[in-house]
C-alpha cells in the first residue's frame, strides 16, 4: 500500500514539475515522469486505479439496492 501511495505522489510531483519548469529542468522532469508511467510503478498504479473503480461501482450498486433507490 505504501508503494502505491508513494508512486502516486511521485507521479503528481513530477507532473507538476514538468508543467511549471522550463528548459532543461522541464525536459528532465518529463523524462522521469515517462519512466514512472511506463515502468512497473505505472502498471501498479493503473491496477490500483482499476481496482478502486471496480470497488466503487460494486459498493455503489450494493448501497443503491440497500436503500431501494
């Protein structure tokens, strides 16, 4: 769980840096961001996001049937 959170924080930080910096710093931030997204951490983040979406859909369906919406 800590790895997912730290990977997400890194992606957000490097995304903000790639937007706010200019020149060489921006290029380096974009390269690191690309490595994070295409590497194993990115695949793990996609899996965690898909699991979260599926869990929210199942919980929402269960909750709506529970209150007879």
